[in-house]
C-alpha cells in the first residue's frame, strides 16, 4: 500500500462521519418533532410543524452527502452495507417519502384532512427513526445473523428513536412558548431518561459482544478516558433534568441548554463509535484503506468536497440565521 495516500481515506471517513453526525442532529430534531406530534391538539401540531418548516427538507442534504461519499470514496463498503441493509433502507426511504408528501399536503394545499396528513407525517417520522436505529444496530454488530444481534438491533432502534425525540423536544423548548413549551419540556424529560437507559444498554452490550472494542475501551491506559466521559454524561443528564423541571424560566433563560446538551451527547456518542471501529468502515471486515477508491478518484472527490462542503455549511448557517428566534406561522 502506498503510504503517501493514506491521508485521503482518513479524510473521507472523517467527512462521511461528520455528515452523518450533522444529519443525526439536524434531521434528528425534525424527525423527533414528527414522532412527538400530539393527537389531541391541532394548534400544537401546527406550531410544531411551523418550527421545522424552513429547515426539515434541507436537513436531509447531509444524509445524501454522507451516502454519496460512501458510494464514491468507498464503493466496496457501500456495496456490502447497502446489500445487508436493503430492506430497512427501503422502509426508511418510504418513511421519508411519507413525510415529504404529508408535509406538502397539510401545509401548502387547502385540505379538510389535515389531521390525517399529520398522522401520516408522524408515522413516516416514526418509521424512518426506527429504521435508522435498526440499521445502526446491524452495522455495529457487523451484520451478524444471530438472534442476539437482531435483538441488539431492535434495542438500538428504540434508543435512537428516544434520542431523536429528546433532541426534537429540546428544539421545541428552544423554539416555542407557553403551553407547548411546557409540554415539550415533559416530552424531553421522559425521552432524556429513556435515552440514558438506551446509551447504557448499548454500551454494555457493545462491550460484551466485541472483545476488540472492549480492549480498546477497558485496556490500559485508555480506561482512564472513561472517567471524565462518565462525569460529563452525568453532569449533562442531571442538569438537563433539573432545567426541564423548571421550564419556563423568566425571560426564557437558558431555553437553548437542552438542545446544546443534545448536540454534545450526539457528538460524544458518534466520537465513541468512530474510536471503537477505526480503521474499519465495515466492522471486522473491511478497513477504509481496503475499501477506498483509486488515488485519482479520491483526489477528484476531495477537490469537489472542498467546494461543496463549505457551500452546504454556508447556506445551512444562513437559513438558521434568517429563521432564528421563536417560531411564527409559515406562509406559502
């Protein structure tokens, strides 16, 4: 292997990981908002849809970027992963399509069936989150076909959905006021607790399933990294719990804190996964160096990414700057 090009696969796995992380945070909150749509209040459902309206479609750009990078930079891995996850991927896409169709019909066209489209949006969101969590579980277990691996994947589906609900509820705490903000704080409380249990269960299961990962985390001296990470999680979860019980505070003080905490939790979890599996892109099967495209292809994609990635980041920042502040009614 030519060591002069080792940096290219590393750069692309970093870009791919960044894209998946940003997608999980940004599309995660609008998927979570969709899952949380209440049945008993049309006013609350409208406000929740308004809160994600300017962003939800663009948020999915990061998923397209991540999958595109895998296809072009790591075609061998793309083939293995998509072949193993064909059915849940198809179901996830069906859920995303349901979300798009129902959003347009309930928001942009006069309809007497708004409640039905809201339900469709909720079901599409739930289907997409469960599939994404299941796919993550299958990936983490290296697509093993044992009963334990399938059970782990189902646990992962529930945990990822809880995480999306938490970041979605945290987004609503930041973007809404009044009774909906109080209700969102309650949703965030329960999903935060479920997410804590999920993270603990997934960590214990992952360490138990793979001895290589267990050695990476529990060997010496890296075991000492666990202490500050555990303290960080305890601090975040306990302070978020305390804050959410006090919502709303005077002048909406700290309304951003639950959402910022969710970003930190997602980032640390993704960083932990990256550390656990590097340099494998398909766990225990294929490294990034074995799966990478030719040097010429990687260089072309690299310069394309130099142009495309800042553009995506730029318009994302611009969109959030324009629609910053509390949610108001959308007009089309």
